[in-house]
């Protein structure tokens, strides 16, 4: 049974720009990428275990 790897990108950049750059860099399955603005982060913190990767 395979599962995806969830990645949350927090940025002020437009999501389509970030997703396009990741796609061009070869980031595809099994990664599930969500792009959000910093002000949306508290909602994710309530329901997820987050790790900061720089």
C-alpha cells in the first residue's frame, strides 16, 4: 500500500508559480504539495504536525 508525502509550502508567492517551479524541478508523485499564505498557517498548525525545512 503506497501513500503520498504531504508538503506544505508557506509563501506569499502565487501558488501556480510555486507549483510550476516544483514541477520543473522534478517534484511529482508521491509528493502532494499544498501552497498557502502565511496567514493561513494557524489553521494547519491546529490539525497537523508541521516540520520546518529550509
